[in-house]
């Protein structure tokens, strides 16, 4: 039953990931932390950070959640469930979008989607802040990282790694 629920949760998240994997972070947190209590909020934040460090999309953190829930099989189930439904939908939508490239509504739809995606990304930031803001040092690191990201072109993965190194030494 747990593997089925894990697959269902991540398949639904996959289809909700409109605008990228970061858009599903708030709902993923609500499901895996608040609703099913599979992991804690602090674990969620650590899994997110590891997902940012690993090559590929942030949603690779689903494998970590799946592993925490049901071991190696859970990792495979969660990973397939978060990537296959969205991949199939994007493939089908892309073919349709290309077929109707000259339609006048296409530009309007594209413009209307932008604020939705931006809102989803900021909702993800707020969700992650809840699990990470557990000490003055982590709050300070988050503020410094935010300023650095907004004012420079630094690679966000390297910034996460640097913050992790500082946190590892300072929070022993």
C-alpha cells in the first residue's frame, strides 16, 4: 500500500509541476511532511539541498523521499512517478503547441502563464524557508545567499554547497 500511495503522490505532483520542478515544492512538502509524515520538515529541506547539488532537476529529491519511505524500491517508484507522467504530458503538449504555432491565442497563453509560474516558484521558497529557518545561522545564511543570488550571476548549486560547508562547520 505504501508503494502505491508513494507512486500516486508523486504522479500527481508530476502533473502539478507546471513551470518546473520548483513549482511543486510546497505541495510536495504538504504531502510528504504534513499529510503522510514520511519525513520531517528539516529532512525535506536537506533533501531539497541535495537535489540542488546533484546534476539534473531538483525533483530528483523525490528519490531521497522514496528511499526514506520504502528503501531502494521506494526510490525507484518515486523517481519514475515524478518524471514519467510529466514527461508524457510535455511530449504531447509540445506536439500540439508546435502544430498550432501560428494561432493568435498562443502568444496570449504564453504571457498568461508567466505570473503563475513566478507565484509557484515563490511559494516554493516560502515552504523551504519553514524547514531551514531553525537557527540564527541558517536564517543568516539564507539572507546572504538571497542577496548574492539577486546581485550576482553565481551558480546557485555552488552557493548551496558553500552554505552547506559553512553550516557543517558552524553547526557541529
